[in-house]
């Protein structure tokens, strides 16, 4: 049976660790903020472009099917 008890960290070391943690979070926020805004901006435009192309293809397919009876997906499958 051991008589040693677990040492509890002092309040001063706890405060220092907390302040260092908050400072590290602030520094990482300041460094990563421009990078994240650039990445989010680029990804927004890429998603917007992909949605625009997909909706355009669906509309062209619908009009070709309704007006001329041409199945665009079947033509693309046979071509590839």
C-alpha cells in the first residue's frame, strides 16, 4: 500500500496553461484566417460552377427529350 498521494497542479500552473492555450488559439486563428477565406472562396466558386453545369445538362436533356425525342444520356453512353 502506497502512502503517496497524487500531486494536484497548482492554480498558478493551471492559469499559465490556460493562458498559453488561449494565446495559441488566437495565433492560429490569425494565421489561418486568410488561408481559410481563400479556400472557402475557391470551393464556393467550384461548387457553384459544378451545379451550374449539372443543371444546364439536365435542362438540355429535358428539352431534347421533350421536343426531339433524343435521349442525351443514351447518346453519351454509346459515344463513350
